[in-house]
C-alpha cells in the first residue's frame, strides 16, 4: 500500500492541484488552508495546526499584488504537502474538498 503522498506525487496530479489552487482567490485560499488545518492532528495527539497571521496578512496584500498572490499560492501548496507529510491528514479528502470549492465558485 502506498502512502498518501506517493499516491498523488506525480507530475499530472501536482499540476492539477496547482491549477485548482490558482482558480481560488486569496481569501478562498486561506479558507481552504483553514479547512485543511482543521482536518489535521498530530499523531497520537489532539493538537491542530492553524493558519498564521502572516499568511492572513499576505492574503490581504494578495488582493492587489500579483507577487503576493503567487507567494500565497506557493505557501498554500507547501502547507498542504507539509500537513500530509507531518500530520494525520487525509490528502485524498483534501483534494476532493478542493475540487468541490472550485466547482462551487
């Protein structure tokens, strides 16, 4: 059985996730990341990660600054992979949620 990262760690899946994230505006990126954090816990613990204030500030700047938006999207991308790698976090469930958010918007 392959781990969650290996199952989606191919070029096509990474491109698809990147493109889906690009379809979300800054506030929706933070909303999705907040949802991801709410789904993650440390193994054998109840502690959950959270979106930092600096990420929220970056999202505010990203509304007018394309460079800030690109940084925010990259941070979101990286945070998703870090959650999948370091926490009890269902990456498949997160990808289903991401598709749902994009389709709804």
